[in-house]
């Protein structure tokens, strides 16, 4: 079995097991529904499939979503730091390990000096 066929099969199995907890089918979890509970299950699915060793593009292919949707969903589940850590572990020496924190911008407006 090819990697993509096996990955799609595993994704469907995981979607069914996650959906079982809420009495949903795999089609419900992977479908177009945007209910918060279904979206959270779908986002958790992204993280689990990515943890199995599949790339973000492969996860997007398996779930029928755009890769930016998968990234956004993973960030919601893991947080920005957790997401960066997950990518740094997968791709050592990548820019994700040297993430820079932006300096806060100074306001263009002067602080109030008591005048109104």
C-alpha cells in the first residue's frame, strides 16, 4: 500500500474514533460542518495525523482542507509555541528553532499629559 493510501485510511479511522465520542461519523468530522465542537475534533485530528509522521500538506490532502487551514487548526490546539516546537522537532535546523519575538511597537500617539 502506498504512503498516501495508508495515510488516508488511518485518517478516516482516527476521525471515526474521535467522532465516536460525540456520536459523529468520520464523514461528519471531515465534512463541511463548522460547529465549534466538530471543528475542535477536526483540529485535534490534524495534530494526531501530523504526529504520525505525515507532512502538513499530506494532512491537508487526507482531510480535504487547504494547508493553511491545517496550520491554523494546529496552532489553535498546540498554541504558537507548541506548534513551533512540533515543527522544530520534525525539521531540525529549521527557522522554527530560532523564532524571534518581535519588539513591541511604540505608539505614534503621545501619552496624555493631563490635558483633554
